[in-house]
C-alpha cells in the first residue's frame, strides 16, 4: 500500500512540475490564438524578467553576449528542453547596456532572440 501511495504521489508531483504556472495563462492563450501582439511583442522583457516561447521543440540554450547571466524556470537553468508554444519564465541578471540575449538549438549557431518571442510578465 505504501508503494502504491508513493508511486501515485510521484506521478502527481511530476505532472504538477510539468504543468504551466498559473500566472502564465495570458501568454499561453495569446500564443495559441496567434495574437501575441496583445502582450506586446517588440517590448521585450520588463526589468529583465518575463516569458520566452519557441515554436520549435527540443533543447534551447541561452546566453547573454556582452556580459550577464540568463536563467529559465524556477530551477534557474540556461538550457531547457522546450515544448512547442509553451511559455517559459526567463530572467536576465547583470546585463550590460547593449548586451544581446541569444539562443541556439542543438546543431545550430547562436542567434539573437527575436523580441517577438519575449513577453512582459504582466500587462
């Protein structure tokens, strides 16, 4: 009985860990409807914090060229295995003026993150 309860709690905890945070529902909804403009693409992040979305699945690696650090999710990772269209929380710390947020996927070169993939955390 204890093993069943433990297994059930692990499955439930894993499902909650993969679920999107409740506060990102606006970004998810706008992205699914193709109306990202309502969340202000082109404005980038506010205070170095917000959401980033990719339309390609797989591992994405992030860096700040020109100084600074970038972290995704509460686990503060710089490499994340993305789901298509799902917003991921992103934080940039210590970036110098003129620094560029970049990303790459496995087998591709570094490129700047387009501001259309960045969303302010609130509107």
